[in-house]
């Protein structure tokens, strides 16, 4: 359950391990995929069953969405290009759950029973290249927004925004390397019919300030973040971009503990806010 320390791989003592033979159902979302069928723009959330028994039509709870109840009626298993409806499945099996509304994110837990279960999240990568993603066809703004949202949900790149942006500005996408940018451009054009232009920005590394905006503002007022770009991630959390590694190391040394700087972030255990 929730509580893994990613740097060491240890699980906190107060947490527990869920045995696969536990009767209550639980599953972990480890992958999202869009446009398996381009004609229908479908999205699937791949879930590995961790405990209990899955039955089609069963009701489960969504841990990140405060126990919101969902009915799993459209569930599939896939082999090559063929799909088949899943009637039942067991621990170790992988099932594909329809995700048209983007209800699921990588790292989510679904479960049954009265005791909440939330498995340790999958950390996002630490990005090293950044670019503004610009829609060259304003008439296709709807396709642009949908495409960016669906592709970013897959986790290949991350989306950052200017602080306070209500959705009108060009999103900033972050990746480990430029090849990921090329993939986004190619898929936006081939799958959504939108030609996007990427304008790189001169930053080399990022750190999430998990302490929150109040502490970031205080550090900024103390001139500790001079030359540092301040952005928000999909959950409204501060992300600091640095134009050189030495600059990042200085801020980490001076304010790392105060700002709780991390090279990556995971989805919040309970969601309070998320950008669309």
C-alpha cells in the first residue's frame, strides 16, 4: 500500500503489503493508451489485478478521487490486434478499462471493501528538455486540446503551465530528450490532424517544490530564486526550471529542505485540484 520510499525502495513500517489472496478486489493502473482505434478515439487504462476477483459490472472505488464509485462494465483483454470482453479475472491478470473521460491516471488504485487501498505511485521522470507547444491552426483548437490531453496522460511527456494560466496560454511540455518531442509532433499530426510547432526554452533541469507556493514565494522574496522559472504541473504544484545545473545545485543547497525540492513527483494520493 501507499508509502514506498523511491530512493531506497523501502516500504514505510506503518504501511502494509496486500496479499493477492485477500478477498477484496484491488488493482493498479500502470499504463494509459489513446487511439487504439483511431476511428473512435478510444482510451484504455491498463490495470493489473493485485488481489481479489474481478467480475464484469462490479462496482469499485477510486482511491485518488476520494473513493468515488465506478462501475466496470466495459472491460477488455487484448492479444495483438484482437480484443475480447473480460467476464472475470484474477491477481496477476491485466485488464483494459475504458477511460473516455480521463478518469484514470498512471498510478491510480481501484478497490472494493470498506478499507481504503492506495498502492505506491509510479514516479514521473525528471525532465531535461522543455518547449512551448503551439497550435499552428487556431481553427483546430478543440482537436489540439484533446490531443495534448490524451497524449500527455500516457506519460511520455509532462505538461507544465505558467502560474495562474487558466488554459489560454501555450502549454510547456517537458521530456527527457528531444525524440519525445518528435513523437508528440508526429502523433498530433497523424492522429488528431493538428500541426504543432515546438519552441524550445533554455532550461536544463527541473525540481518540484513539494512545500507549496507559499514557501516558493517566501524564497523568491529572499532573492533565492533569481533566474529560476516558476511553473505549475497538472495538479497546480510548483515546478522550478533551472538554466544550468550549478544554479539548481545552489538553490538545492540553500533552500532544498525548506522547499522540499524533488527531481520528480507522483500523482497526489488524494486529488484536490487538477488542470484540464
